C-alpha cells in the first residue's frame, strides 16, 4: 500500500508541474514518462542508485562519494532519456 501512495504523490507532483508550466498532455516528453519502457528504466535506475549509494556509504571516502554521485547522476539522465 505504501508504494501506491508514493506513486500517487509523485504523479501528483508531476501533474502539478505540468499544470504550472502549462504543458499539454500530448507533450512528447510527458508522454514518454507514462510508457512501460520508461517505468522499467526508472526501476533499473533506482536499483543502481541503491547499490551505488550503499557502496559509497561503505567506502566512506569523500572523493569516491562525490565521484560516484556525479557519475550515477550522469548515467541516470542518459539512461532515462529517450
């Protein structure tokens, strides 16, 4: 039940941003976020962030944490793009 509430909260946040910027529902980038492929990729990105974050916490080295965060951010954006 908690997962559905989190998804609902995220959906409301995205919907609110879409209304704030006056973006129509047929906006291509918005439609991409509603596809199964995007949701599957988002799950993969979450998995890699969990693994990467755990490794960063285990290492405790600030350079590894900073470098890992920047690398994971870049890979996340690149992977979630169409």
